[in-house]
């Protein structure tokens, strides 16, 4: 069970993720003006980006400015951040200056949380000073160039959790949909096991889906900006981000859709029908609904629009579920291949992966290849095995529950899914 942390009147780790608005002014007046605007924009937290401030002002004359920011913030927490250049900050890398800038914030008695970088040379000393000052630490790590592989992401998480900090934060730059998929998968796993509140961010345009689906993936805080004052690529204006987060929250509170995923032939449609009879929930058969909307078969859609066009139709159908009552969704075999689809599914409900052996899949698909264009040329045991292996990672990353279907009746499978639903 993840801990919550209360700072002033704000509780991190419950309800809708909180929105931090960075203050990136260079002068005291600019910073205070931005603070006032951030409060008007309904920020939950103000992040003073001290690395944006003139160095001499920060180290010698900013005490009054910090007091003014504290006054402007009212009951909102103030997070003090001095981002080093090695992690995307605005000042040249200098360990002694970084140390002094962090200590300046701690000595001010005007801040509520402080960001300390995992790779800072004086990290342990600074964390100890923060503890003495009674200021909770957001231990952070940023990479503005790439997204680490799965193993490195896990190592970073483990290192941060071992440090005893109050909140951990990881932010990285994606260059492809698969990069975003890794961040979403790591967030989902961390939500299940982490004792500490965490913030997981994927930057840039690719990563916006991670920001707005923070609640579904466990992040307790996400960063929005004032117009023209983003502190990192891909930040969304705070008021727009608020709308998106509230939409996700309202959808989750209204009732959860149940998504059945898995390779073609794993039994999604049969299980959906059985579940519908047991629960009274309606069924959304994605492939059939796409065919009805397009007025032609899946094979014809592939011929006319290509796989990209078909995937676009899948994404549009999933997005429409925000406006529908909770239902059982039998997903197309490739619906989880897009990170954005997976994020929507997580926001909308519970995802259950149905699995089967390649031999079982081949037996079930025999005679059905005509309207299954992606398997048509691979209707052999080796062909099915190869296609399944190519999607295994995406299927498992998307799923919250797993059910084996080999040698089991549809009634038995449906009963197990209901049992899982009752246990959440």
C-alpha cells in the first residue's frame, strides 16, 4: 500500500493527482507575478525553479523573494528546485554552487518540499540537512536525451526507494511509442509495489499521455505550466491539464470498463458473451464495431487504409468509451500495441489478459484466416508462435490481471474473471 504524505493542506497520494506549476522567472518580481498567476490557475503546488533565477540574486538577495512567494502561495505547498545542467537545468554544472543553492532554500524557512537530485555529489548531506529542517525531499532523476531500458529504469527506482526519501521522481525523454510504453509499464508496476509516493514523467509530445493518465498509473503529482512558461518539453497548460485529469477521474469513478485483451483466438469474444450473461453488462466487440462503422470488413479496411488506418479506428473507438456506461470490451488482438491505447484502457477500467498456447491458438483459428489479415500468411505453428512472441511484452505490460484459457470452459473462465473483479 502506497503511503500518502500531507504537506500543509495538500495530501499527495490520494484522489486526483496534484498539479505543480513551475515558476521560472529570472527576477524577484517575475517570480512573484508567476506565483500569483499560478494560484489563480488553481495550481496545487508551486515549484520555484531556483536555477532560473540570477545566481547572485539567489545566493545573496533572494530571501525576501522566497518570503514573497510563500505569501503568494497561501496554503499551497512550495517546492524548491535547483535543477543542475546535467539534468536539464539552466545553470552550468557546478557541484559547490548546486550545494549552496539547495542549502539556501533549506535555510529560508519559506519552502515546504525540496528537490534533491539522486546523482548530486552531496546528496546524502543535503538529504540530512533537509531532514533536520523538517522539509520533505523529492528525490529526482532526469534524462532529457533518452528513455532508459527496462532494467535501468528498475535499478533507478530501487536506488531511490532505498534512500528513504518522501517522494521519488523520474523523468525521461522518449523518442518512440515503445519508450512511452516502458515508462507506462514501469509506472504500473511501481503502483503495485511502491511504498513511497512517486512521480513518473515521459517528456515531449510523445509523453503527454503519461501526464494526463497519472491517476491510472499511480503518479501523485504532474506538472502543468503557465502559458509560455514551460520548464520541460511537453508540459500542458495547467488549466487544460486540470480538465484532462478531472475527465479521467470522473470516468474512473463512474464505473470501470472491463477490457479483455490477448492474441487472436485466445477466447476474448466467448468470454465477453459469458460475462455479459452473468453480469448484465453490455459487450463492445471492437472488431465488429469497427466493421459496422466502416461499412466493410477488417480485411477491406486493411486494403483501403492499411494497418495504420485500422489502428487509428481502434484508438477512436477506445476514446469514445469515456462517454459510455461501463461495458465488457473484447479488444482486437493489436489494440495494446499503441501506448496511448493502453493508457486509455488503464484510465477507463481494468485490463485482463487471456492467454493460450500457440497450439491452442492455431486450432481455434483454423478456417478463420480470411478476415484476419495479420495472421493469414502465418497459419502454421511456427508462424503463430512467432507472432505471439512479438507481442508478448506489450500484452503483459498492458495487463493488470492474467488468466490462462487452455483446456478450460468459457463458464470457468468467466467465473474467474468475476472473482478477480470482486477482489479488484
